[in-house]
C-alpha cells in the first residue's frame, strides 16, 4: 500500500482496494492466532484431564 502512495499515479479506488485488502489480512491473521490459541487451550485441558484421572481398582 505504501508503494501505491509513493508512486502517486493511483486513484482513490485503487487506494481503497489496497487498504481493505490489508485490513482483511489483519483480521485473518488475528483469527488464525485465536484459533491456534484456542486449540492449545483445548489440548492442554485434554492432557490435564488424562493426567489427573484417578486409578480406582475394581473390586468384583
């Protein structure tokens, strides 16, 4: 986007398009990070659940 501004031969429509493309990219990067963090939390809860299971011997 900075390259478009430096050239100076662009119209407002091209600048708006470039701006919205970068804005959408930022939202996608945020969403990817959020899903990665959420996946890590789910994995940590699963591991915690497996580790803290008490072994109760069966009495028949």
